[in-house]
């Protein structure tokens, strides 16, 4: 007996009586079932991006009320707006999410917080660059793309307002990238949803005029977008800096560390070439179609909006794969990272392809939303019946691109975009010299989508993910 009157228990017996040690907490993004986790992360993005698509539909609808010239003006400026949004959200935003996810996968929260602060600086710099570039060179660029007369005037009017505030979408999408890197898909998606509602209300009100509010036309549509983005920035800033997020950007006393910039830019900067080439491809294609007249151009613009809507589904799945792949790479689980990529690609291919093929068979379901002009409707039907079934390959390439961002190995999908750009340029030049019809150009666009999807898959298969394995040195046995 001890001095306290308690019987001594042998050490071995104490160890037996102690509860077993708790297993380390599991991270669903690293350990959970892939398909279920992917869909759980993707569904908020699907809802939010569907709302974003409603914005595109609504904008096209009330811009159509301003006239065919306004529709053609939007077709001119639309690729540049998409470039801004995809470069800030999908490319650099994906680079931000990838860097933070890899840091968290390795268990380094301090590094993730420092990366978040450097990401905001990158977003600010890129936003200022876009603002100055478009305000100075935008009118000349739109004219080069085929803008003439009142079409060019309206396109310039939209550009001056939207790109005068280009810092706003860049900061908004950078903050979304930070949150998505932590696995938080719900808040960025909620902000996209609320932003979409605000855009529809404000854009329509300022664009068409309502009650005492005058009609500002294209300028009003652009202003409605910026106001909606500012609201999202305010909410996400509060969430990030209040400590509610998994990481808090270290702004106070921040010391610039170039290694942090490099970690983000080695993915984000290279990834930016993908939307840049994509928009350049669309711009070249738009320029080649412009010679067929305003109706063909406007009809293609209506059809291209379906592409934008359906690719947003692939975007939702792809952006959900970024933190999953990134954390798997950070945890040195390379095989799991590759499985995530292929499952995401299959989901995108099937979902996008099914919806697009349905619209290809029944194009009036989509076309009737936008215009009553017979020539524009005919051009839209022709484009959709030819190109829409191939949207599935765009969905596949999109998920390969995002998954490669998570693995910090994005060069392959970017080179696939380069191949598509060259294919469109060379094929378009050949068609232009052989008196081709608009239908021939639509077939060219469809073939380029297949090429992009196939090459994106091949690039993922041929690229090593994760660190290189050390080479084993076999010593000769001593005799």
C-alpha cells in the first residue's frame, strides 16, 4: 500500500487500463472517398456558376433589347471579359488555391497564411495592369477584332467602365482562390450566387433604365457587374481577416518573400497562358466570322454563350479537384491525386456532353431566349448543331487543366491550348483562301475542341506528378 492508501498498480497493468491513443484526425480531402468528396465540393460551385450563367443569359437578353448592334458589340468584348474572369479566377486563382492546398497538405498553416497575403498583392498588381492596358489599348484592340461604327462605340463604352475597375474582379477572385485552397467552397460559391443576383438586378436596371433611373446602355451593364463584385469583396474580406477562415492573410508587418510569389506564380503565371490562348483562339475565330456579317457574328455569340454556361459545370468540378489534388500531392499521395484527376474528367465529360448534345438536337430551346431575328436564329442553330456535341471534350480539358494546377504541373494542358490555337489559325487561314462557308468554320471549331480534349489527357498521362523518385544505387557484393 502507498502512503495514500491506494494499491500500487504494475506499470504494464496501467498501460493496459489506459484508453488507446486517439487516431490522428483525418482530412476528407486527403482520405475521403474521391467521387463523393469531389461532388460534395463541386455542388456549391455548380449552383453558383449556374447563377453566373443566368447572368450571361440575362445580360444577353436585355442587351438584345438594346438592338442587334449591341449584341454584336457584346460578342466583341465578351472574350476579353472572359479572359479577365478566367485568368483571375481559374488561372491565377487556381495557382493560389494550389499553393495554399499544398502547404496545408504538408501541415504548414503559417506558410499558407503568408501565401494568402502574397496572393492579394499579385491580384492587385494584375488588376492594375489590366486596367491600364485596356483603357489605353482597348479601343484599338476592339477595332482590330472587327468592330466598326456603332458596334465599336458600344463595345468601347462597356470596356471603359468594366476595365476601369479591373482591380475589383481580380481581388474578388483572388480571395475566392484563397478560400478554395483551404477546401472552403461554400463561401466563394455563396458570393458568386449573391453577386449573380445583384448583377442581374443592377445590370438590367442601369442598362435598360427603370422608373426614374435613366438608360445607361452598355455602360450601365458594366457598372452593375462591378458593384456586385464589390459587395462580394466586402464579405470575403470580413471572413478572411476576422479569423473565421482556416488561414488569415498576414498583412500587418508583411515581409515580401519572393519564394512565396514563385510558389504561386509557377502555377498561376503559366496557367494564365491557357485562358489567354483560349481567348485569342475565340478572338481569331470571331474575326474570321465577322466577314460573314453582323447576323452571323451575333448568332455565333448566342451559341458561344451555351459553351460558356456548360463549361462552367466543368469549371465547378475542376476547381473542386484543385485542393483535393494539391493536398494529396502535399501529403505525398501521388496515385490518389491522379485518380482524382481522371474521376473529375469523367464527371465533366459526361455531364457537359449530355446537356450539350440535347441542345444540339433541340437548339431552339436555347436560341429563343435571346433573339427574334430570323438570320441570327438560323446562324445560332447552325453553330449549335455542329459544335455543341463536342463541348464534352472542352469539359474534359478543363478538369485536366485544374487538376494539373493542383499538382503544380500545368505546362502540358497549356501546350494543348497552344496546339488548338495553331489549329484554328492554320485551319481558318486555309478555309479563308478556299471560299469556305460559315458552316465550314463551325466544323473547324468543333474539331479543335476534340483536339484540345485529347491532348490535355495525353499531357496528364505523360507528366510526372510529385517529386522525382531517388535512384537506388546497388553496391556490388563483397566477395
